[in-house]
């Protein structure tokens, strides 16, 4: 319940994951919270969607999580859904023609992965892969001065990473972390994530592994937050388009809306994507620098395709990476395995294309046809498969870009105005553009505000 001894009004702008976490934690602390969301629903870029043709609920993109996340687990504990995440300890790699091998992320199998999971790699190549992998981790922890000036691909070349090891592991891992191809991605971005994972692994004395939700994203992230808002009395306002944070005498005093009204505030957390920040900070002394950084960070497109097929693909695991000549082409997620989904005549497979600069401009029909051609190359069972329905989700602004030269651009959560904080995956955190980054930014913003004197 609201702490009646604290009359301060806390306003959170944005109902995405960063805004949800900020509002939940402020409410847990007994604060009076108003959450402003420009759309008619919460969740931002993380939400479930309904496909009427098959009466099913896929997500707007398949999201995976790392066991080393800390802030995200705290959020899921707060909203009561942490039990809906599973860590299988393995995925699989698949080559054209159907050949597949398991990729282990914990236990002794993880060492085999570091030695090169490519089935054609010989003993010498595997030893070279292990040496290069350990060198990568070492340089991530004790970074060379020029790491921000080279791409991830150049970094792989520098440490002598064998081509087969890159193909089977490192190229697609880097793409998945930063949503950019290795020839565009900043090496420092990838290195920082490796370093964070390594430090957490050493602290916990267990390697960081990959997992996935066993329920839809609305159930995992949103439904529990809505219950918390009702329990704590959070004022959620939909279709509330914020235009500017009002600052007077060095303090944030309110949020001006598009309809001309102003919501009074004693503290504000601005939790919007970098692509939507323009205009909101006009009264902030350093707004020009933040706007310039937000603009330079840009956006990266992601396309997700939910394919409902008339037969199973006989995957080896819930998560499969499709490997081509130079790295990952795509990822396939088997929702039957992940959610214990009853096919009832339609098998759902979710495909993601990160850094989808070309695909984002194609029609939905072209994307479905392209994805089915891809599936048939890798899965013999798909030769005669028919698409019951194809559901395409285009996200032209899925996340900020992490190409070469962007590492130093991300602003911190604190601003020069003590009671105004920034949040969102694009602000500076220990992670790249992930759900953990969004929630960690909210955690830091909330902690800073709670430390302010009344």
C-alpha cells in the first residue's frame, strides 16, 4: 500500500519492461506511482499476440534469457512468475540437409562447446578453438585499449578463432547478443557482455547458461505486474502521450501530455526507447547531448515469423540454430517443447532474424515463403509440409544499434536534475540490448530516486 507519510508523486513514462519494473518497485516501496503508456496496452516490445486463424497466442518475438541475469529475476519474483523460466542446459545446431549436433551450455558439455561444436572439426581445430575461446574471455575481462575501435569479426580474427568454431558458435552467439552481424558489431559491446557473464559465473561458481519462458510473454511479464499495480494502487493511464518533462528551478515538477494537460510529479523516470526520447527532455540542460546519443545509437530491425505447420519438424531441442557458410542464418524455436503446447493439428515454430535490414522491407507473404524455403533446406520432414498460417511480426525499431562506434554513447540513468532518471535498455548497464538491460536500468533508476531526501 501507499506510504501515507510520503506525499511524493512518482511518475513513470513508458509501459515497456523498464517502465513496468520501475513502477512495480516504486510501488513495493510504498510510493504513490502513476504510469503513463502511450498505447492501449502494457509490455512495449515484449508481448503476446493472438492469431485468430488457429486461435493461438504466440509472442511478438521469441525471447531467451541468461541464467546470469539478476535484475530480471528480481522483477519476476516481484510479479510472481519466476517459475515460468526453464534452463535446459543445451540447444542444437543444424546444418543444411538435416545434420544436427547438440550444443551444451553447462557441465562438461560446455567445455566441448568451447572446443568447437562443429562436427567436422578435427582435434587440432578443437584445441585451437579452446585456446581462442579462453583468450576471448581473458581479453573481455582485461580489455585491450583498442577494443572499441574494431568489430567483433576483427576481434575473432585477432585471437585466431578457427572458421568452424565461428560458424558453429561464436558468430551466431555474437549476433544473438547484439542483434548485429559480426562485421558491423562493436567488439567492445560483445566483450562487455562476455565479461559480465564470466564475472557472474565466477561469483556463482557455475557457468552462465541460456533459458526460455515456458509461458507467453504476457503471462510472464505483464499479468503479474497488473496484479501488483492493483494491489498497490498504481495509477495506470493508457493513451497518455507524454510530450515534455517539465523542469523548474532545477527539479522535475511534472509531465506535459499531448492533450495539453500536465501531471504533477515530485520525481520522474523516463523509460522510453531511444527512438522516442525526442522532445521529452527539452528542459534538461544536457538534452542536446542525450538526443544526439539517442540518434547515433539508431535502431536495429528484427523480424519474427510464427510458422504454423501441418506436421512436426522433429527438432532435437527446443532451441536450434541454423548454420550456414559464414554463421547463423536463423534460429528456430519449437513451441511444443518450450510451452508443452498441444499441436492439435498445427505445429508452431518461431523463427527470428536479427539485424533484418533486408527482410524488414519485404511483404509478409515473401517472408513466409522465404522462411519455408529455409526450413526445407534444414529439415527433411519439411519437404512436404504445408503452412496452415504464417504470422509475421516486423519490428523496425526492435532495439538500439550496437555497431562499431556506439559503445560510449549510452547515457547513465542519473541526469543533472536529481529527481529525473532515465531508464531503458539503451541506457548504460552491464548488458547489451536485452531484457536484463532494461530491467537493470529501472533498478538503478529506482534506487537513485529512493535515496533522495524527502
